[in-house]
C-alpha cells in the first residue's frame, strides 16, 4: 500500500509540460494558499485502486445561507447520485469526491461504495458564496487526481457537478475568467465533463450566464426551480449522466457531447 502524499504542484507542472493545461491554468492552480486545500481532497492512493481505468465523480453543493430551504433536497439528491453509481457494474472503477461550496470536504476521493452520505450533521446552509474561489479548488482537485492516475498509466475520466443558487459574492482570489481558463483546458482533453446546476428561487439569477462565464457548455447547465419535485428530477438527470459516463470511453464521449441525460 502506497503512503506517499502526491506533490500537487508537481502534478500540475507535469500537466503543463504535457500540454494538457495551459500556462494560465497552471498559474491559477499553483498559488501557494490552495495547494493544501487541493491535497485534502485527493483521498485514496492510486496504488490502492485495482482498476484499469477510472471515473472520478465530484460534487460541490452550495452551503450558503440562501440554500436553507433546499437542504433536504440536496441531501436526497446526493444520495440518489451515489446509490445510482453504486448500483452499476462499473462501481469498482468509480471514485467520488464531495466538497462544499465553503470549503468543507465531506469526503476526499474514495471508492463510490465507501463514501459518506450527506446528512444534517455535515451539511447545512449558513455561509457565503465564494463560487469562483472554491470552483478553482474543486477542479484543481479533480485535475490533480486525474493526473495521479495518468502518471500511473491508468486512464481517468471525470464528471463534476457545481451547485449554486446565486451569483459569486465572496471570492477573493479567482474570477469567472480564472475558472473559464481551467474549464476550457479540461474540455479540450475530451476526458472531462463539467456541469452546473442553478437552484432557481425566482430571484432573477441568470444561471446560464453565471455558468457560461465560467466556461461550462450550455448543454451541461440546468436551472431547476428550487422545489422538491424539480430538484429530484435534476439530480436524477445528473445521476443518469454520471452512470452513462462511467461505462467506458465511447459512452463517455457520447455523454459528454450530448449533455444532461433525460430522466
């Protein structure tokens, strides 16, 4: 069993040298104060995963104060996604990661059948909305983990869901343009899906613009009304997309091009 902790900066340097990340993206991901936050999400050692290829599924639920009316729906939706993936033939090659919008790691990358469920003890809504800062950390973690596997000769494909109910309000390091540099590089690799789900409370937030400014393609943006039935439908769509994406390279490519699966 490997006990070596990966050097995050070295992983991004390798990605830069290989041309999978642009200099701008590498710069955004290697500022000194986010390396430890990225490392905290890397989780299981690559040597401990017995699979010839892997799918990395990540979620970043919003825990800002305005999400208080949707806590139960997020908990239920997260459970739906995890249980859907656990029920697949590919479960032994799927790892999951969950980091809340305000930085709490619910679980680092671990086998899908070993992750911790969201509940009222680890998920609540009372913080701000540092959407850009935290998306950089989340995507940095996804990229670092994928690079770890690539360095070990194991192909990795990723499927990431950002969840928010409003505009960025408290980022101090990153902008939408910063995130877009990273997302653009990821999508060019054709092994990453980055999706956005905007919880529409009826306050006029233009979620398509929010996510588009961050580089997320329109077919990977959902704007469900913040009601139990609409949110269940939205999480079901993401879970179906994640399941399809886990079914091998051809299925991943088809899913990535098609956008959210219909329920």
